[in-house]
C-alpha cells in the first residue's frame, strides 16, 4: 500500500511539473509609431503570439462564502500574448476566452467586471531579484496598468462641476433646457476605465494621477472572448525598459465575481525587445523549471513544518494562519520561493487570516517594519532548499 501511495504521489507531482514554465515573448520591432495602437491594427499581424498560463491567485480567505467556493474550484486559464515595440513605446496584446461580457456599473455593488492588467518591474538603483508578483516588494517597485470593461460611467465629483451633480428632476428646467442639461451630463460620462498604479508591497499601492505615465489601454469583446491592448513608453519616471522586459499578466472574470485577489495571474514573463541585447540570466530564470527533486522537496517541506501554518493540500483555509500555497507554483518564480524560505521577512503579504488563529498574526511590527513570524530556514542546505522549491512549483491548479 505504501508503495502504491508513493507511486500515485509521484505521478501527481510529475504531472504538475510537466506544465512547463511560460515561454519568453519576442517584441517585434516596427518602424511605425505605436502610440494609440488598437486591437484591430494591422501591425499585430507582425507579432508572434505565445500561449501563457494564468493561475488562480489564492493567499487568504475572503469574507464571502460564494467567493471562497469559487477560489476553491478555480482553474488555470490560457491566454495568448504578443508584443511590439518601436524603440520608444511597447505595446502588449492579451487575448483570453470569456463568453460573457461583464462591464463596470455604477448602480450596483454586487456586479463585477471583466478586466486585465499588465504589471512591469519598476526601476531600481541596483540589480536584484524581481519584485513579488503581487504588488511588488519593499525597495523593488512595480507599475501596474489596470483596464476594466465599462459602459458610460458618470462621475461628477471627478469633474468638480457642482452644476451637473443635481438630479435631473431637481434642476427646475423642462423641455429643451432639460434636454440640454442631459446632454451636458452625458458629455461628462467616462467610457474608459484605465488606471496606473505604483507599489512596493501590500498597502503601498498608489494611483498615478499626474500624467507622468503615458499609456493607453483598451478592451474589445468578440465571439472568442476579450482582446486587451496596452501601449506605454519604454522609459519614464517609474520604468526603464530595455533588452528583456519582465511583465506579469492578470485577467478578471466578472461572471465569477472577479476582483482584487480573485483573479488569474501569470508569473513574471520575459519579453525580449527585438534588436536589443536580452538579459540571458533573467530569461533562463523565467523560462526554466526548478532543477530540484519535487518528491524529496515535499518530504522536506512536511518535515520542516510548512503544512503546520500554510494551506498546501488541505481544503479548509480556516485552520491555517499563513498564506495559502495551493497555487503558489503557478504564479511565483523559483527565485521568489527561494527567497521566501531563506528570508521570510523580505516580502510579507497581507495578513493575517482574520478567520483563523486570532491571536497568532503571521507578522509582527518591529520599529515600524513588518517582520514575518515564519521561521528563517537559512540553516537548510542548498539541495534541500532547491528540492522544496521544486515541490512548491508543482502546486498549481488544473488548466481549463
């Protein structure tokens, strides 16, 4: 029986590991200016699309029973991604299947929207490991471009025009004057939900509102699903993109309550700018699976108590105080996992799970800085760490 269980376990890990890392993408160099490029531009015929896998992000439990059930049964999604560049701008297109078209609505708090995001690693003064995939790390910023599907949304407060913030039935005008008032209000409606954020870790996310980031995003829905496009400058106050550009892609499905942590997310993906020297080491890191022994890694993880705090294979997150690792292998790089084992305070995700271990937070505040309560495993030898990383990389959902 023990031999049979070992064989089944081995097959499961091998099957998970067989899902290769996402490939590198080549951004085709074009002579045309990419500023304002849309999904229907003939320039995209020059681009080479690659298939990426985006996995459910699951770290903490929602205070929402339905959302938790959706996270529990969520599957990975396939997306087609391509890129172009003109030497000054980079354009990224993301295509993914979604039969329903869910748009932003301002009249309901329980209606969710489809959307996508492209995240870039921000500029730093020195070469270092890539930021944490979820909103960056302290000293390792990210820039996030978020695009949501939307119809006309009227936000009068954003225009600071009190004359249009009056209910039409209280305006005191009728007939032609009321029609003119309605037209003025309609002209102020927003038809594009595009935002840019910078972040260096959770709770540091800040929207860029001073137009210092020049970008243009759009979404188009068709019979096969969504096509999302983003074009932005290769260089500004926040990024300096050259050679190999690390990006991460996320998509939200409004029909399954997609928002915040309820999304599908890729790991960091390498985009090589055609005509420029690529960063060989980075490409290798992002396209090569861990070389460790996943079976030995699982044994080492259990021996060292990882499953005592983290949800790994169990189904009830309420009994765990630390972030769930159920899909960690799908959207985390080997370098990040290795860093988390050896330097657990390097990145501290939001906590704690308010539904479990009320008196046991997963970090403490020391001199205003979050310090993880996780054991520092720097005493482990390199082989053991590599094996644990290899095992964690197998933790990922099935792909639909």
